[in-house]
C-alpha cells in the first residue's frame, strides 16, 4: 500500500512539474503590462500613415475581413486541419473590437500571442512570425487600427475539435513549438539584406506557407522556406531556396521586384494564394522595401534536393495528353509550349509545371486562375477551369504530357492525384 501511495505521489509530482514547465515556457520573455495604461485616444497622423503601410506589409486585411464585409471587422474563417479559427474584429469598437486595448496589450498579442484577457491565441494568427516585429512597428499598426471606423461585430467562436479547442492543448503546443524573439541584425550583411530579412521573416510571414509542417501544424526554423502544402487550401507553396521550385538566386534583381509588385515577371507569375498576397499586400510596398525583400530572397542559402528518379511516361498517356493539349491548351500556350510573352506563360522549361509535387499544375488545370490585378498589370490574362470539361483520365494525361514534352522531365500524374485535388484530399 505504501509503495502504491509513493508511486501515486511520484506521478502527481511529475505531473505538477510538467505543468509548471509548460506554464514557464508560455510565460518566458513576458514582462508585466504597464500599470494604469490606457487606450490611445488620438493617434498621430504620421503613426497612422506608417501603420497603414505596415498593415499592408503584413497582409492583415486578408484574414480580418470577410467577403463584402467592413475592413478589419473580422469574421473570416481560417480553416486548419484541427477546425476553423475565425479572425477577430480589429476595429476600435468598444464592445466587440479593440476599443479597450492598449498599445502594450496589442504588442503582447503580436509578440507573445496572448489576448487582452490573457488567453493564448491560436497560431492561425501568425504570431510565431509576428514575434519578430519591433515594438515601434507594432505601435504604428495599433495607431492605424485605432483610426479606423468602429464596427460592432461580435467575434465568431472558433469551431475546433476537442482537445484542440482547449487552452491546455494550446499551452502544450506553444511550449513545444513557440518561442518569442526578435531579429538581431546580422553585421556581416548589408542594411538592405537585414531589412529584407525583417520583412520576409516578420510581417511578411513568408515561412508560414513556404515551409513544411509537422503533424501538430508547426513549422521549424531549420526547415524554413523549404516548401510545404498549405493546410486545407491544398496549394503547394514551393521552396524559396530551391532552384527547381521557387528559388530566385539566379534571377535579376529587377525581375524579383517586378514579380512582387505586379505578380508577373519574365520568368514566372503568381496565381493561387500568392496572387492574393500581391493583390492585397506587396504591390503597395515601396521600392526600397521590395528591393530589400528581393536582396534577401536572392541570397537565401540553397537547399538543393537530389532529383528523384523518374520513370518515362507511358506512350498511351503522352498520346492522350497530346490530343487534349492540342484541343484545349495550344491556342494560348503554343504548339511547342512556347507561350505568348506578356499574356500566357511558356510551359516548356516552366518549373511550376515540372516540380516534384504536381499539386499546383493539377489545380490550375481543374480550377483555372489569374495573376493578380495590379497597377503594373491591370488586365491580367488568365486560364479557365477545366474541371467540368475534362475527366480525371484526361486531366492526368495532359498534366503528364506538359511535364514531359518539349524537353521537360517529371514524374507522371495519375488519376488518384486528380481525385485528391478534386476532393481537396491529400495523403
């Protein structure tokens, strides 16, 4: 009996120590909020202007605005593998928004991922990246949000499955995968490179999409920018440090800037989720910041993976794919996949078509898409959807053909991959 009691006491002690460790890890780096702090009443015009620009850089409106809704009033659902997280109301409404928030409380949310009442926030709000934002920039964004018209819109409760809906589970996740921090400028790099690192790693939160995620939905610094499937959206965000995917180390500086500003460049264009990023965010950045981002992205250390062994496609798949291509695709993309400059991209030598992961190519065939409408590309050429025109066998065949014609070489695409793309399912 005594042995059993000792064992039980040991388990209780171990559990208490584990809880204390989780609490400690969730509080590390935090400082007490200033006493008697009050919300900002009259934000300075310069701070508001700066904050609007930074909110654009962080693409805050995309998540915090529903289609047709008031800007920043929240309500948009962010789907995750664990349920839906609904974005909060960021307008200065006293009851449902940020009306009672102070600058210090807003900073704590950005830097530590903690709400005004102390609740832990879900990382669908990308505070693992925003933790790198400076207090000065956080205060400017806060000033801008305080200047917006107040909109009364009660926040929608999250729809998360148990136990992911609990603060205890979130505390455990944070203890394992989140640590607040700041970016320390690298003295070995230029001021432009350091500014680019700050924008890409912080407000731009590029690694949130362009990195693989583990079973718990977390990314790691060691895997940053190596490409990953965007959860639920089922678009593949290609590696930014791999020449065969989306690496730009070999691109001219001006082409990278053009891509970020307009969504199109001589060597590629943006569609899918990245088109929205350009439309709502990067097209509004100034030349200096776009140039800094380009410098940083071009300097990312290469992470080249060995090319996988690829079996030649079957003759029947290529024959069927060629017939589909001739009938449905050649008018825009050319008989030889050469494209039409300024309108439709070339498919010959197009790395978006030959990436190891064919998800984006298949989704473009099924769903179509457009580059973003920008000042530099006001009437983008797009591609119509073919999901109601082509069956799975034809989509698989034409995808295989495009990946292996005109000197391209990549693995064949099977009908199971088409089925998964249609149904939004991935292994």
